[in-house]
């Protein structure tokens, strides 16, 4: 949401209060739906919907309920429709056309037990 927050700040500082309130309402809806279930599962799911990370969580965390996933998809869809390009900005300008999973291409660490 960095771009959305920046748009909110710019609208507010330029005196466009109604626009700032509309953006704040969108940010509040996104934030509310991301807190429906325990963190970080909703955030991971939202980031995976934007092709930034994988949605899987490890124990003791559990996968999201179907209803929560649907709510996240709906809220993000409406936010992206209303403010295209404002939710996620280009990550480090890696690829200007598509977002890549953050762990894409990273080698898996291997640990050894040392006695």
C-alpha cells in the first residue's frame, strides 16, 4: 500500500480533502480485511494475489478460510480498479512489466548440525 499512502498524503497536503478521505476509506477496507484472521496468513495471501510471494504458511499457522480469501480478493480487486498501480509499486525496479515472487531464484539454505 505504499503508493496508496503516498496518494493519500499528496491529496491531503494539496487540500483535496474529499479525495484524501476516499483513499483513506479504501486503505481502511484493505487493512480491515487483512486482520480478519491471525497474521501473517492474510498478508501472505494478499501478497500472493499480487504474485509477490507464495501463499503457503507453516505450522502452527493455518491456511485462510475460503470466505476470508474471497473477501481479500474482492477488496483488492476494488482497490486496484479504483486506484490502479497504487497498491504495490515496482519492487526495486527488477522487472518493469511483471512482479516476481520475492523468493524466486534464491538458493535454499542448507544447515548442518555441528557437534
